[in-house]
C-alpha cells in the first residue's frame, strides 16, 4: 500500500487529487495539507511514503519543502505538480531531491503511475518536460551578471544593486544591458523571467 500525502493549496484541486488517488488500487491518501509549513509535520505524523507537492504552496513555496522533506522525512519521496511547468522548474525540483515532476493537467492514471515509480525510488517525469529540460540552452551569463540579475529579481534598483555588490551604477547598467542582450529579452523583467524559467537563477 502506497501511503500518500497531498500538499496542494487550492481546495478544489486538492480534493480532486485526494479522490482520484484514493480510488487507485494499492494507494491510500493518509494526509492532505494546503500550506508549506504543514508538509513536513504531516509527513512525519502520517507516515506517508510519498508526497504530491504543489510547486506554488503558500508560505515558503514548494522547492524549500522538497529540501525539508528530504532532510527531515527522508522516507517520504516527493513528486512535484506545477500549473506552468518549465525546464528550469524541473531542474530545480530534482536538485531539491524530488523524484517526480508532472504538469497539473496530467491524467489521473498517469499521476498514479508516476507515484508508483516514485514510491519504488525511480524518477517519474513527463517525457516532454524531460526533453525540454535536457535541451534548454546552457547558461550564457557570467557569475557577476547572475549576481546583478538576482538582485534585480529581488526588486532592487540599479543604485541599490550597486551598493549591494560594491559596483558603480554604470557597471550595474552595463551588466543588465548584457544580460538583456544575451537572453534576447525585451527588458530586465523579461530577462528575469527567461533566466528563471531556464533554471539559471
């Protein structure tokens, strides 16, 4: 019997997952939560051996939850669900010790098959997502360009980035211009989105 924890912030989606997985032979949903802070305590209390984790959980978010599960409840293997999956999300989820990654629009039987693989210690990922993650371009940004872009992603303006990184404002603007050029972005916001989706940030 595969014991499943469902961590999904949308109540309707969570109930649908619980119903669909509970109807599968050899599976039982033993806990359901809606927030990031509840995942590890629920995993420990319920003895779940697999977890379906929403990447957009309120609170810390899904990625820190994966790392916390791996550290504090290593017997609970995770499969991630994302409403808008990207190659960068796939790479980051696996780096945070997820064993599975699927789109939220996956068919219930495919999700169940994926959970069986995860429970057996094998990876489970949509083939299209896996191919996209493997084929996505190598990171063209330098370490300093990434530092500047991360600060910009945090909402800092050029002068604030300059102060944080001990650079001149002109140098920060030059870095951002090169980032925009290298990523083919329209502006810095677009560059942040592209770099994040590609898994570079």
